[in-house]
């Protein structure tokens, strides 16, 4: 896998975890972090699939 894909995937997971912990403590911006994390996860999936289809 490409390092960019791994980096996006890992950072997306970190944002989802931070958002999950924030929602547990009733933090108002937690849904923004979860949304950003899911967006980065989707972007990593699209890049991974695109690289597989190019080969």
C-alpha cells in the first residue's frame, strides 16, 4: 500500500476515536471530528481502489 493511503487511514481512525471520546464527554465538536475521520477513511478507500484498478 501507498504511504499516503496508510497515513490517511491512520489519521482518519485517530479522528474517529477522538470524536468518539469527545461524544462520551458531551463535547459539542465531536461530530465534526467523526465526520472528518469518516471523510478521510473514504478518501483512503477511494485512493486504494484507484491504485488497484490502475494495475
